[in-house]
C-alpha cells in the first residue's frame, strides 16, 4: 500500500494555464505539506496543513493555493503557470508533534 | 539565508569505503536532525535521525555524529555500496517544519 500518493507523476503544460496536483496519505497523519524541489535538487517547504488549517506559507506566490478537503488529502492548485514554476513538487505528511515526514514520489511539472 | 548548510555537494567513494557528509545549522531551536535518502525519480525517504541529547546514533552501516556545541552533525556510511548511490539530504526541525540542506550526490564506484 502506498503511504503518500500523488497524481499525476508528470505534468507538462503551457504558460498561463491552471493546473492541480492531488495528494493523499493513508498513514493517519494530521499534518500534510507541499515541498518544491528545484533543478539543483534544493528542497523548500511551501505549505503545511494541520487538521485542514494552513499553518505555514513560506512566501509562496498567491498563484499557488493548497486545498485540503480532509486531513488525508492536500491538493495544490496553481494558476497562471510560469516557466519558473517548473520543478518537482512533493507532498509529505507527518503526525503532529513528530517531525518524521513521509514523502510521496513527486510530480514533475514542466511549463513550456 | 540558508539555515542548514551541507557539504560536499557531490562525493565519489570506492566500494567498501566510508562516505562522510557534513551539515551545519544556525538555529539553536532545532531539536530534531534527520537524514533523507533520495533515489532518482523518487521522493526523499527517511534514513536515520537524531535528537540533540545524544552525540551518536548508529543503524546498520549508517551513523549520525552530532556536535551540539559546534552546531554540526554528519552522516557516515560505512562499507559503502553501489546501491547507496543517491542524493542525501540533512535536515533540521523545530516542531513539524523541516529545513533541508542543499543535498549531496553520492556515487559509490564498484
């Protein structure tokens, strides 16, 4: 059973489009995250959701909006995509009070 | 400002050798220091972690050494194997938020 799953794995789209990435975890965790990994492999947190409430937003452009319908799901919506948004986006989850984060397999977003 | 600095950026080791990756942090509020291993096309996977109340933790061939006064910690991979070839990330956290180092690409030559 996959613990943290993301869809799609690859996403190629044109500039200006709006796209979404879905994430689901079956670990029973109550905190979920979105991380961005750039071309140099640097990992940076974008959002953290705890019990459906946003608790971290690391100066991400407001074109990016996380949506959490329940504590097992955290989707990422991106509006007006730009070339610089091309990266690998990772969803992760952890239990509140524990920093051990479990990551999904990533979504490689390419904006052309 | 990079709160966790990792070195080297890349490392080549012969099979059977010792791989050593170093990290330094600035925020004294950090209280959890994990290492993640990432293979191409995969997400980072937790490898081993340490808390600042101990100076060393060993799990199989992987050892974390921690120096609280110097605000440094390192990963040692003993008897390195070609299957260990991956990118390794150190991280640090205070609470739930993980701050990652820049990563080290390790290649173990057979």
